[in-house]
């Protein structure tokens, strides 16, 4: 595949590292990039950095402008099926999380903001039912902001009432991946019955079943992002390396905050894509009727 000097690309290595950078040059066996971002801990380098064919799994390009039709077609080749501006916005959102260790004015503003959202992403970390350990971190995200609620530090009081009401609201959709375990923990330890749920794992299974002659497989979140948007599978690999011990350490490490933030970043993006596919017959009718207006 040909690359243009100045084009942003993602390089996935066989050690599960992912580097984003600007294409500078190369040979048949080597590729050089500058203005580099390493996705694991968001380290940045001016470069140039060189990578060799033997260590590269995949190279994916970022496109400036994409129509919905283009995005669908680009999933079949080595391009990220998301406009570059949106891709970069989500990348920046990951590291601009809000960490909430105490119930203060910042916490109250976060609750107020989330209560005015139509849909929010949700993820939980640190729980272990066999060891009777409740959730340590609850991650809630809107389209443009990630909030990390440190439930471990709230345990000297009862589970916050306003946070409970948010989770039980029937008017705010809660979007997550493989949510059944999290829902079980919230009920078992806090008697919280989460309402209005969209599980992206279940949605993916449903969409697979709609495809004729398709083998249904249980995809991870990283694999879903790869399938629907052509993201490198390794983009979430660091999260899998974070263990229960890291979630329970206090003070919480910045690297752990970044990893959980990264996982939550793409939940609403995936939900939006899957909902459109699930409701495709309806959207096709709407598009057919609205198309007549401009003809």
C-alpha cells in the first residue's frame, strides 16, 4: 500500500504496541514516522522512529473526510473507518478524564452533567464476587467527557443516592460491553437495579445472527472495534494486563486511570454504529422519504 508523506497512520506491532505518527518515508522493508504517539501510556516523540516489516502486524491510515458509505467500505481495507478529526477527538478525550475521589462540588457537577445526557457509557473494575470484593472503580462517560468514580474511597458512607438514581433512571440509556457481571455486582452489593441498558456484546451477537451463513463468535471489545471501525486489535491490549491489585491500590496510579478511561472511550461510538445497523430497515425508509425532498 502506498502512503503519502504527511499522512497520519497507525502501526500495530507484534508485541501489541500501537504507534500513531505522520508518515515521513521508508523502503520496502522499513517505514519511518515523525510526531509519534505511543498508545499504551500516551508517550509522545518528535521522531523519526523507524519500524521494520518483520515487527509490524498492520498499518492503518487515517482519512480526513469520510461519508457513511466510505466508512463501510474502508473497513474492508487498511483504513480507520472514522474521520481523522473524530478519531483524534476521542483519543484526546481518553486522557482528559475527570477523577472523582471525594464527594465534592466537582462530583456534584459531574452528576448534574450526566443526568442531562441521553446516553452514557458505563464500565466497572475491581470487583470479585468469589472473594466478596465490590466494585472499586465505576466509569461513566458522555460523548465528550469521561468520569472515574472511585467507589473504594466512598465506602465509609452509603452508596451515593444521586449516583444510584442516575443508574436506575429509565430515561438515560446505559451503554457498556458484557454488562451482566457489572449489573450483578451493583445489585448484590448495593441493591441497584440499572435500567435502560444497551449491551454492545449482545448487540454484536444479534447482528452476527442476522448475517446469512455467518458463524457467530463472541468478540472482545477490541475485536468489535476492529470489526466495525478497523481499529488495531491491540489498541486495548494494555487493559487486559491490568489486574485486580492495580484497581485496589491507593493512591490510584495514573496509568490505571488511563487504561480504564481508554476502555470506556469508545462505548458510545460502538453503540451508535450498532444501533444504526440494528435499525437499518427503519433508517432506509427514512432516507428514502427524505431523499425526495432534494430531488
